[in-house]
């Protein structure tokens, strides 16, 4: 069975081009095919007559994908690339594509535009529902990394200890191994009310909480470290806000990996608080990995 491709969704924005270049780099590292997907519900079939190119209904769709393919080939001459045009709404097309992909890569605006925060966008909807990991890439982050060169920050994985985290750790270890960089696994542990005293945080209570969380984190990471001896791994527990802990650790990272529950109450948001904070504020690409 052939390995599944990496699929990138294209809409003609600077963010989606950044996503295509990031996805091309990742496909090259992993020896995978890259699929460039553009979805538009009004896509037409191939014209039966020789219309001028600019009069063809799919002209701009073809131009968007061709521009991305050209940029990819300039960076990776021998990469296997397929161009896919789907006559569906983008969200539905991407969710369907995710089923047969190793991962889906999409552009993300972070908080640069207020409407993307208040109204949400396709990237967030897909990240919250896809069957496979979704990587969100910001155009500014891609340009900064390209100019600065490889970062020493490596891969950072934000892990919750309130349930299984094997899917998150597997993705993080694979990403670190493909890059040949260290992996930092971080758990943010909020302090309970009893940890606070009139003069501040009780060091004995905080120390006990930190010790217990560190032992639990080590047990979760150990099997994956043993399976990936070539990946230099550190595990850290940071007391306080989980979102702040993960974002702080990823400040100089190349990739931040976080989890998202597959199953949740109908009225609950599809992305939890920590995932939302990371998607909107992280400077590096963010991989959202579904887990049980």
C-alpha cells in the first residue's frame, strides 16, 4: 500500500502559498507525494470549444494551482506533485481529502485579521474536524524562517495528561526525526487553589504537583523515546497556564504540535482553549493532531 500524500489546500492567498511551500518541504523530508488541492463549488468541466484562456470558467482556479506548483518545483525539482480540482465547497473537499492524506496543510492568518478570530475560517473548521493531522502555516512565519534559516528550537509538543496523548507524541517524534532536530515535550500544569497562600504560591504544594506531573509525563514519553532513539528528547512541566507554557516553549520552535479530541460534547468548541491559543498566537506552524 502506497503511503498517503500530503495535501495542501490552495485559495490564492499568500498564506496558502506559504502552506504549499511548507508542505513541499515536509513531503520532501518524508519521501511523500504532494497534492495541491483547489476546491470551488462552481468549477466547470473541461470546455468543449477552444475558448480563450481568460474566458474559461476555471481560469483563476488553474492559475492559483499552477502558481503554487511553479513555486514548489523551484524549491524541489524532483518532488512528485499532483494537481487536484474539486467541485465542492472548500471545507467539505478538504475534510474528504484528509481521510486519504498523511496530513492536510493550510494557510492561517493567526490574529492578523480580526475577522478570522471572531468569525472563524475554513482552516480552523478543518483543523477542528479532520480525521488526520492539520498543519496551519502563517505567511509571515514562513518568510521569517526562510530568511533566518533553520532554527535550533526544533519541534515542540504540547501534551495534556488528562487522557491518551500517543497520537500527538507519534506525530511529534516523526516530525523531529524527519528534520533531525530535538523534540521538547511540554506540559502546562495549572495550580489548584490550595497551592496559594497569603504570601504567594506555597513551594511545598507546588513542588509536589510538579513532581507528580513530571513522573506522569516521563511515563507517557518513555515508550516513544525508546522507539525513536535518534531523537534527542526533553520533557518539561511548567506550572501555570497550559497555553502560556506551550506558547513560551514554542517561541523559537520550528513546529508546534498540539492535540484535539476527536469526540466532544455537541455544544463544546471543536478546538480546546489551548489549541485555540496556539493557533492564533504561535509564531511557528502549528500541527493539530486528533486523538481519542
